C-alpha cells in the first residue's frame, strides 16, 4: 500500500468574525491558511457539533483560504442550542450569505457526514457558486439512513452494548420509534431527564463513528454543554426529515450537480452512514470520483480517509 498522508498540521485562524443572519441568529465564522489562496468553505457535521479543529487540516494552508462557521445554535453561534428558525434551508441561506459577506465569487465546498448533506443541498441550490465538492461520509437524511443508525435493526446489531445505553433514557414502550421518543424528551423542559437523553444520544454516535474505539473522543463528547446542542439539533433535523419536501430529495435533484467536479470519500465499514449512500450518490452524479476506503469507518480523522481528503484537495488547489 502507498504510504498514507496525514492531515495537514493543526492550524489557528488568522481572522474570525460574526455575521447576523436573522433577527434571532448570529453565526461565528473563521478564516485560516492563505488569505490570497483558493477559497473553500468547510461545513461541519452534526448538525449541531460546531467547528472541530481537524476540519481546518484537510486543505493545504499555503494554497487555500479555508473558511469555516458554526452553524445555527452550536459552537460560538448564538442563541445556543436554539431550534427556532433552524432548518436546512436556513443553513443553505447562511452559507450563501457568508460567501457574499466575504466577497467570494465561487468557492470549493467541503463537508463530511451532515456537512456532506448541507454541501449537497447548497450546491443543488447554488451550483454556479461551487467550483468543486469534496465530500466524505455521505449522508442524505433519507428515512432508511436515519432508521439504520437510530432505530433497532441496523447499527444496533453491530454495537448492541452501546445501543442498549442509547435506548436507556426511552421508556420500553416507546423504543419502536426512537427518534420520535428522543424528540419529545429533547424538546421538553430542561432538567435531568433532558440532560441524560442528550448525553446518551451523543455518546451513541461517539462510540460508533470510527473503525476502532476512541476513548478520547468519547470522553470529549461526554460533555453536557456540547451534548445539549448536538443532540437537540440533530434530533430536530432527523425528526423533521431534514426539512426536505420528500424522501430522497438530494438524489432526485442530483442532476443539478452536473458539471461540478467532485470527490466522494467513504469508509467501507462506516457504521454511521453506510457505504450504500456513497454508491447511490455516485450513480446520480457521474462527474464525481468515488473513493471507498477499505479500512475505515466514518470519521474524517481515520488514516485512509485523511489521506483521501488531502490528496483530493491538493488536486483541486490549482
């Protein structure tokens, strides 16, 4: 096997700012790398997770102007953990507002997991503004995808011990519809029951997104403040089917991606967003190059996915 390249070294922003995107919401954004470089916006996962440091490291900082933002309700954006006026289409509009605010004509759009969902929704809505798409861990919020991970009978067969802990906050009679049950708890009154549910939801994902366990990630995500936004916002989106007007909206509209170069990166053993998602997207978007990493799960820090990411972004750097 060819020696794998790691992500670029850790990087601090050279500039950060805030952009008021509605009467209620204000988003935090940052810029890294070369101010005169090729612009790329990197969209974080979740929804509700906020900027992770590794997202700054997928592009060559000497050649890219790397832009990231905390989506509504998470990270340093305000109001924290708010579900009001927080939909896919609000985030698509925020992404476009940030492009205009920064005076960028076209940019590369990169994202993993939910970040791939948002990147695809943005590119379908504003294809003329996208120079390339670099996507990993494809997620399109089809009902079959949500059911696979959050309901019994999919990923639960691979991680039965972790799934039992995920089920624990939900009454046994409600466990046939876990997302709906969690939604009732997470949108209910603040207090111990909601906090317990938020942490159980968050730890289920933390325990399943890499090929091998990562105790450091589990410890970092076992944080009540982080879990409050992460669980509430994710569940809000999944209960509302991504705010798309029909199941499979992205694939139905994938013809609008024609002409946009792209790379699709996916771990063969991704238990969170199964590899079928990437294969389905590649079939609908023939311009994209599909890379299946044979020894990886979901997260972008896994060696094979990191190698594919930096190799792809280097090829588009110009």
